[in-house]
């Protein structure tokens, strides 16, 4: 999901997506610890997605966009 697509979502939808991303990140960390993770590049991708959600929420709180 691109940042412009995230900006068009409501705050509730962003929070739901961020919760899902947090769950996905935790599952990936467990898979990494148990040596079941095949693609290690998924971890930074999910972290980036979470950061984008947090950025958009912070922009709205500050009234930047």
C-alpha cells in the first residue's frame, strides 16, 4: 500500500491496518526465531508499513496534511 493510498483511509481504518501489520510482524518474528521464515525481506517491509501508518496518523494530529 502506497502512502497516498494510506492518506485516503480514515483513522479507524488506519488503526485496523496497523494492528494487522503488528500481528503480521510478530508472526514473522516467531517464524524467524524458529527458522521457518523463508523470505527475510518481509520483516523490513512490514516495519516500513507500520511506520507509514504512524506517520500519517502523526501528520493528522499535527495538522500537517
